């Protein structure tokens, strides 16, 4: 069973993340404004159709996160993470110049996230 209050907070987070209003969010996913209002107020629980519309419109929203709060938001696939991973070309120019001057090469980059997780990128 979905915790409606927690679901509402996650839905609000999605709306804010994309810089939408409740009205514009409703329009984008193809539901009436009142549907969003009723879910956000706690009057109604989200239907399966509503959840599926959110997921199909916003692929960065992960089903398990939306329903249970477990997982990540926004969901970024591994290939996207690697594509957006820092490289010597987009790291601070001063750091790269210092490493070059000392004849040191970058072997690994570790990114730490606010949720305590991390990613390790190696050549």
C-alpha cells in the first residue's frame, strides 16, 4: 500500500524539479488539474493510470522511488552517468595544469552524492 503523504511529497519534488506548476504538470502528463490538486491535498490516492502517465512523461522518475521512496530521483542510467562523468577536459583548468606540471596523471575520479552513495570512474 502506498503511503499517500509520502507519495505526495515525492510528487511535489518532481513538480519542483522540472520547474512546473501543478497546472502545467497536469497538462504535460495529460490529466485534469483537479486530479493533481486532489492528490497533492491528500483527498485522492493516485491511480495506476496516473502513475504510468508520470513515468512515461518523465523518464527520470523511477517507479520504485515514486511509489516507495526507495531508489533515486532523478534516475540516471549508467551510460548517462558515464557520459556526464567528469573528465580531465571539464575539471577545473587549474587542477589539470597542476597535475600536468607535476607529471601526475588522473587514474580515478570519485563522486560523492548527498545521499551517501558514490561512483568510481577509472580509465
